[in-house]
C-alpha cells in the first residue's frame, strides 16, 4: 500500500481529488440531461466512474448508485480479456450487460471508453445505467433461467472510433420493446464517456501530469488507509447475525452472516446462506461484494471520499451455488431483492460491538419496484417503472428518514413525468402514519401509493417486492417497521415477484414499508412523541400502545 508521496502534499492532493470527483460529476450530468427514459432522467439509476490505465477506480459521481463503483473496475478488466488494450482506439465505447461481468442483471448497461492523452492511454471512463427495457420476459423475478430475462450482450464495441457498429445497434433495437428510449439512454452513456474523457485531458494539461498513475496510487492509498484506520479502532473478534426474506412462494430464503475483524482487516462470510433457486432473486458474487462492502463504508468511514482503495481491507465470501453466488445460468433479474438485504445482516453483526454506528433495517431494503408496459391511447408502446421507497431504519442519533432509498440511492422521480408517458394516474402518494418502527428513535415512515390504469386495453404488470412476511427489524430494542402490502381494488393481491395483467380501470394500492426503530421505545423523548402526533406521523392510539404516551 502506498501511503506517502514526494509529489503530492496534502493540500494539493485534496484539490486534485476534488477535481477528479467533479469530472465524474460532470460526466454524470451529461448522462442525466441527455437520457430519454425516466429510469435515468428522473430516478437516478446510474453512475459514472473514472479509472486509471490499470482499471483502478479513482473517483465516482457524488450521487451515483453506491454499488456500481465496486463493479466497474472489474468489468473493464473483463473487457480487456476480450479486447486487449492495444485494440482500444480513441472514440471507442465497449458495452456489456452480462450479469457476471457488469452489475448483476441484464437491464443494466455497463460501458467503458478509453481516455488518451498525447497518444497515450491514460485511463478509462465508465458508466452503468438501468435501461427501461431489455426484452425477454421484462424486468421480473419469476423467470427460471437467465436466457428468459432478456437480451444478453457480451463485451463488444458499440462505438468504433466514433461510429456506431451497425450490427450491435440493430441487435439492440430489434430486441427491446421501446427501442428509441433504450438506444437514447445508451447514447446518453456515450455522451457521459466523452465528457469524462475531455475533463481528464484538460486536467492533465492543467496539472502538467503525464498520466494518472502516481496520483491514482496516492488517492487509493489514502482511501485504503482511512478505512484501515476505521477498522483498527474496533476490537478483534467475530460476530454473527441473519436475515430472513420472503423468497419465492414457499421457498423462503435466509442470509447468514459472520463479520470477523483482525487488526485492520475485515472479513464478511455468508456461509450457511440459502442455496440458489430457480427464480430471479439470486445475487451474483459481484453484486454481493458491492452491497456487502458499501454498508461497511457507510458505518465505519462515512466522511472520506470513496474509491477502490476504500474496499481493499474488506474480504467478502459467499458459498458457490448460494443465492449470493449463484452458478450460471441462474436467473438474476431481481437480484436487488436479495442483495439489498445484506446491510441488515451485516449491521446485525456490528450492532453487537458498535451499536451506535449502525442503523435498524430499512423499509427501502430491498427496493420495491412495479413495472408497467403495453400500449397507450395513441398506440405507442410504453414501459415504465415506478421508483419509490420505504423508510430508512433509525440509528443511535436520530429517527430514520421517510421514503428514502438505502442502501441504494435511487430517486423517486416525478409522478407527473410518469403520468405523461404512460396511461397511469396516481391518485395518492403520501406518508403512512405508524409505519415506522417505534423506539427511542423512530423508524422512517413508509408511504402509500394508489395508481389507476387509464388505458383502454390491459397492460402488463410486474411486481418486484419483499417484506410481505418479514418486516424491517428494529435494533437495540426497537420495534420492526410495517410490512409490504400490494393489493388490487377488488381485494386480491398479485404475486409479489411475478408478472400479471392489469385491466382498464384497475386500481392498485401499494404500501412501501417503514423502517425499524432503534432503542427502547420507553426511552423516547415525550416531546418527540407529541410532535409526531401533531405532524400525523404517529396516531394517538399507537403512541399509547407503543410508547405508553397518554398526552
């Protein structure tokens, strides 16, 4: 590990690091502003990353999906196994959506482009974005094999020296339901790559650096040292915890977790976790690694900027053939329904040694997604995803945030934008009283959403959800948040992880669960309870039942 450098004093290094992050942010802004779909434009389901010539991540955009920085460097290294460095040219853009190489499921396009300066390859710009459609069965959790889940693109040049590869472009357009939106989003990623490239070239011109190699080593070394310092403050030992999930039908799933700390090294072992199943809730190892390491960063070293060095002290293990490390061709489309639950298991371990540094389980983990597709009143195809979140779990300092994604950070997006591009009318989207788990600090509130189908023909509907049986757990004596509920207007409940059809005029009621509480409810400040009642967050009945509050 490189910790000292004769070239970069601390002040200069901070300035250079901040500028690299701004380059990644400018790249992200280009992607956001040129995207066609609401998935990217409104809901923030993307990220951009700057890497050096050896594919080490230096910086990522500030508001990107946190898991993706753990995936892009290894993805580009896989690209190089297929397309050697000497075959990369200025203006190239290489893409894939292979789950094992990219970000864990087919709807995400992983892209990288070379950055040349003075005819020398000095780095790579990378991006990942969730497409509105990838063909096949659509985004759902009920497929039995990967091949059912959509078009699989192995690493290939989509752009060759600035020109689209005709075969690759036609293949994508002819295999998706909304080709204009899909290819528009892919080109938004291309724009992001170009902005990042120009930013790095200007950065090297301004600083006089020949390449990013020495700076990369210094930045990654600093990030690694910050994480090691944080881990070393904790006592050595091992702690275990588990999290149960709804699974699929009668196949409930279990995540077993053991966290071991030895000096400045931290190991996360998921031995004993459920075996993979023939439904799309399996999480490939790369996704498992990303969502196991990110919660550690949040808990132990939240302040320093992150790059690949932040995760070097952390080792992640999962049994081959389990839901956290499945064997091809396991279906993985809804991998977030498993991967997002890792935070709860990991924090369950850390709560036994540093309870003031972790949160209770979140109602937004895993994310609840509903997907709608069909034909609108004008005969146009549409394929839309409702992005919304439950409440975040409470912690030792504060109540959980309402309706906020964690450990993902996708946005809610604009309801007006959703309604403008699909035959859907949102009648209600509001906080749900009493949905946050009670505790000394209350879990963040969930929300209720009511949607009416305005089309004259049936539309396809896919539900990707969990926590119908197992609500977000409280911590340190806090109570659980609410359960997920998805119900049609006639009282029937669609399958929680499958595709179905919504009829014209159908009304869908969705409850996004609240987060778990932290600490003994009897220790809650009476003024906080009074304020919650006045704001409508907690009813008087629940305050009396859960807190013993009489007003």
